[in-house]
């Protein structure tokens, strides 16, 4: 193949990189290039001086390939917006039994188009938008047509790469890849026909951007060709020059080991999470879904990323779908950075500010001291802090290298926390000094949204592919399980439950049944309870998505699972009953009371079920003006994310609309107080106060007596009226 690169007036351009998808050459003094035919495309690297909308052409041996470039001048600092996992689908006909609208709360073409057309409002200084895969939901031709139409009116360039959903072609078959990765099958032919090349590069001022296809690379369809192209592409640069990687999934060694030097940053999606880590000098940014809440319960969000020629900085913001309630302050940055309010309430004993934002993690309490972990999602940092439970005064603050999205645990004189990288730390309770660290087995692919558990001085923590028992005093790893599941990208919200010698663990979506291990050895105790001939709907009921509770009187483990609560026999793991509910992703631990099991339905309200058979006793819908959605795949803001706490025979429910509601065990709301801070985590009792960590980083202490008195007064007023 041969071709020519010129300006619009025919002036040849020398030194422009052109590729066949494997080899990369520079144009000669006459603007000409020659390449072998390897992939279906020939691509051109747009530079920070020359660009074109037509940067690729179908490969051809029969005619001269011509690229026409025009001058442009992007500036430093260079800001781009990172979006990912837009999962655009099409409106579904209620009578259609096809696959459109499988995720009914995925994005629609007009949402994507509207966001891009209003980019000057969302990010006034943005010079481009980078979208890292899962552009559409099912990989269908009609979806791609609508997607291309939606991004066409964008006032700034939009750079896209494919994700696994873009290669589905309407099919959802799953298998384990060459790297022991549980993912779906795929065929990239339709993407190439509808969208174009799946890997390419371009320049921004002072940096090179490399865009690649993770899914076909992981499937082994073209990883060798992509790796060869990466080496050839970077060989055109001065060794060590800064480059940025766009990849659908968090990259790992199967790609990065083949790079001649490492990128300054990698931007990805796929996990439906917010996760920022630094691994050996590379900033790895995994961004949440933009148009619906993520699987880690992050609100819909986008990232504004700025490259100043030397370093990258970020500002992560919630994509607002409703106005914030008047009772709340500005919560645009809630769950991403501190922005706490100053509201007053009669029941509020004290309010203080954490160094980072909260999420679903509750605080831990020991001997009158409150311990909290938090995150700052614009950089690779997290915080562990201690507060006086009586006054809220900060006792110490310790930074760690990535977000702490889980509840700390206390063992003796050690506080143990996990980072999203998978690192585990033991901190001195008195000073906050880090005593020991157990490093992640794979900081590129490990994640920790599930908290640790402790029993007899041993910490139990981990995910499907790396579950560990660690001596709390020394950090010594006592045993480790790597074989519970192949690796996959979906975060796990279940902390271990310890019942005597038994460790109970649940995962979503694999293994698709509860795990019971001997906590001393790590050996399996429960057999796979999946029955032969089990339907898919039955199997989904066993996909555990939150921490279990133990009912000693029934010798049963009660677990939050997909759209259900299941009760299993403690000794065998055999399912006794399953109680369905309408809320699919509800990870809150069931609250066991003498009156029955209280179940939190995320995005709906509370229900109480019978311990004997799971039958419904009552159901209480909760209404309120929440500022953003957090329930996975949802676009509808709702107050209920956190579970209630049982306090003196009543349920105390913190809510995302800033209220704390007091509810009777008969399912009747008795009263509420407004705290001006969104709450997505349970309140924890510390003496005479209940302590909560808000999504805005506010630590609040509520007087139990004042809260119950205020609720009682409200109930009396309602009764009198």
C-alpha cells in the first residue's frame, strides 16, 4: 500500500506517522509512505500541529491513499473530559422480547448528545472528550448508528475506543480468557464496519495518546499485533516521552509488559467504579459510568482532566440529573471530595470534617474513639482518621496511597484498613502510624470495596481472586486463597462474616453461590449448593452482593443477594429459603431484630420479613429529594442506600436526602431530622451519640436522647393533628 499526506493546498507533510495497525512509518520529504497490508485500516497520527477528521482509510492495494491535514493549535494546559461505559441502548418497546433495553437504565442517544452539546457548561475549558469503551449496550448495528449520530454534533473532538459490550453483536456468552479473566465472547467485525479502527494514536501538546482495544486483546484475537503496534508507535517518539493510554479495562502486564516505557497515565472504565491508583509512577484512573450509577454505588459522574505539560490533575464531578434539595448544600463533588455543609439540628451533638469524602463505608468505634476511612477521587490518596466520640475532635490523620472505601476494624492496639488497590495496613491506634502493610497481589487488577473482618486477632479480607487471613499484630499472612473464582472486573461488597470456626463470604457474580471456609486454614467447608437443572433466575438469587448476618437462634446465615434475601444453613450452606424483593442491587446487611429481619431495598425503602420463611411482614416505601442516584444502573435519585441501626427498640435510618429518620419496628415513621449532609452508610453508636460519615466528608455525631425525643415530639404532633 502507498499514500500521500498533504495540506489542503497540496503541500506535502514530512514526518507524519502512518500505520497499518502493526507497523508505523513516517512520511518522507514528499509526504509519501509505503506499508504492507495487515489490518483493514490505515491510520494517521494527528499531531499537535496538524489534524483532520478523516484520520483513517480502508486499506487498499489498488489506489493511492491520501490524507489531507489542516493546521490547528491546541494549548497548554490541555483539558479533556473522560467519559466511559455510556452503554447507549435504544428505547424498548414494552412488547418487544428482544435484547434492547436489557439495562433499562442505560443511557439514551439524546442524553449523550445533550451532554456533548453542553460541554461548555460541564467543562468550559475542555478541548476534547475521551470515551473509553462500552459505547453501546449490546453491540448492535442500530445502536452504533444512533451513537454516531449522537456524538456527531459535539463542538469538540470525541475520541472513542471499544469495550466488550461493543463486540457483543447482541450475544452475551461468557468464558474464561487466556489470562484467567471471566468475560464475554466477542467479535469486533461490526465495530470496525460501523465505527472504524480499534487502535490508533494522536498527540496533544507535550504528550502522545495511545488508544487500544482491551477486549480483543484479552480474548487473544489480536494481542500480538496490538503489542507490536504499540512498540512501533512509541518507537517514533523520543524514548521516555510522556504518553497516555486509553484502554477499556484497567491495563495489566499482558499489555504494559510490552511497552518500551510506561505511560504517565492510563484511563479506563469497565468496572463501573471510581478508582485512582499510582503504580510505579503511572496514574491509573478508572472512571465511573456517566449516565447512571456505577456498580460501586458511585453517582453518575465525569472527570475533567488537565495535562499541563508535566503532570495530570483532575476534577471529578457528579452529573446532576435533578437540582439539589434546598436543605442540602452543594453536593456536586459528593463521594469524590470533601464539601461538607454547616447545617444545624437540635439532635446534632457535633460535626467535623474528614480529610476525604465518604461513600458506603461506616465508621468503626472502639473505647469512645471513632475511626473512619475516606477518599479523594481526584488523586491517588486516601485517609484513615481517628476522632473523639464525645466531641468530634480529630485525634490523628494518616494518608495512604489510594482511597479507603471500607470500614476499618480494630484489633487490640491496631486499626486495620484496606485500600482500593488491595493493600492492607495495620495502624497504631494511639498515633495512626502505619505499623505494617500487606501489599496487593496485583495493584493493577485488585480492588477493595469490601471491608475486613477480625476474630481472635486475625484479619480476614479480600476478593474472589485473593482472600487472605492476616495476623493483626504483625501483618503476617497466615493463608491465602486464589482459586475461588477467575478474575473479573465487578467489585465485591461483602465483607467476611465470622461464625465460630466458619468464614462466610459472598461474591457477585462469581462464584454464583455463598462460600463457607474454615477460617483457620482457608479450606472449603460448604459444597456448591447450586441444584442440577437450576434456572438462571434461581442462580441469580444466590449471587451475594453484601455482607451476611448470623442468626444464632436459627443457626442460619442471612445474606443480601441479587433482588433477594436468602437464608442458608450455617453448617452446610444449604439454602433454606429465598425472599424476593424489587430492588436488585441492595448490598446492605440484613438487620436481625426480635420482631423480624429488616431488609434495606436500595432505591425503595425498608421491609421486614419473617425469619422462618422470608414471608413479608411489612413494607415501608421511603420518599425524599435525594441529590443523585447511587443504586447500581439507576438514574433515579432516591434517599435509601444505607441500612438502619437498631437503637432502643427503634430503627434509625440515615438517608441520602440529608435526613435521619426514626422508624418503629412496626414499619411506621416516627420522625426525622435534617442534617444537611447526604448519608449512604449506617450510623454507629458511640456512647450517647450515633456517628455517621457523609458522602460529602462530614462526620456527624447525633445525640441519641435528643434524636429520639425529637422523633417522639413529631409523632405526637402528627397524632394530634
